[in-house]
């Protein structure tokens, strides 16, 4: 995998994948963190990451998704079989390169997040007939319908996803501002160093000019001529030539 693909994979979060699944099932009932029963009835429950139910009597289907953003998490997962009675189709959802399609069981499928935020089906999950998951339906009924909210996930989960998205945008903005700040500091530093160099050069040549001017004034004075007259400069040159021809006498 090239660096660009690796960088894309490393930036993906479970929230990114969950939002992509939600968009894929925008016309279905969509839920997150779904349990297979009410907590008060037993101490342990299977909880699947995402679940979509078609709004159709004739093409009814429950599709479950287990989200994985690291290979180690996928390899450690031993609870996926408990999700089979909860859905007609079960998918692993992951970034590219995390799960190979040959590693998924025959009764599961695989989808991957694309750079554009969509989902690509790598392996289609087979449709399985299951007994109606009544206890799961009860959980969904009392967890969502009772709160009089749109069935798109736990009410608090929706808020978490929205907040996470805003925080991610905020952090991305901060990182971009820091990058721009570093570039500006570098350019401003170069300009400051160049200005200092030119200023030092100007000071040097200004000092040299003053020193040369003083020497010229002394030469004029030694020859008894005012240095501020233009004609005197010609006279100074003529006098110097005369002295050279006469051997300095």
C-alpha cells in the first residue's frame, strides 16, 4: 500500500465509517449500538455497531454492521456470531487494507470506506432467513420510539457523532492554521534576515563613504583648494598629474 493510501487509512475513525453506513441507508430505518434485548431482562447482551431495516413489507431486510478500524481489533473479535440472529445480512465495515475478503466467514460480507466517504462492497453478504428478533425489536421500540425521536440511532449517539464531526473539523482547522503559521514564520524569518543583511551592508558602505569623503577633504586641503567646488576637482587632478611628472616636487 502506498503512502497516500496508508495515510488515508490511518485517519479513518469508527465515526467516519458509521456516518458512511448511515448515508448508505438514508431511506431505511438506521440505528447504532443496538442490543439484542432490554438490559433489565438479563445481565449480558450482544451489541452490534450499526443496524439498518428496510421500510418495505415485500423486500424486508435487516442489515447489520460491525465496524473495525484496526486489524488487531478484527482478529480479536470472537463475538460476531451473536449478531447473526439479529440480522438477515451481516457485514464487516472497515478502512481499506484492514480485512481481506478471504478472512470473512461465508455468512458475512465486507464493505470498505472510500476516500469520498462512501462504502464499497468488497464481498456481498448472503441473505439469511432468521426468526423475528422480538427482544431486539422491543429494545428498539422502547429506546427510540418512546423518546419520540427519528430512528437513526440512540439519541445520545447522534449527539456524539455530531459533536465528533464538529471537533474533527475544528482540529483539522487548527492543524491547517498551524501549518500556515509555520510557513509564514519561515518566510517572515527569511525576509527579516534579508532586511538585516541589507541594513548591515548599507551601514558598512555608509561608513566607507564617510571615510572616503574625509580623505578627499584632506587631499583638497593639502592642495589648498575648496572641496565643494566642481571646478576644483579638475584642478586637483591637474595638480596631482603635475606633481607626478615633477617627481612629487
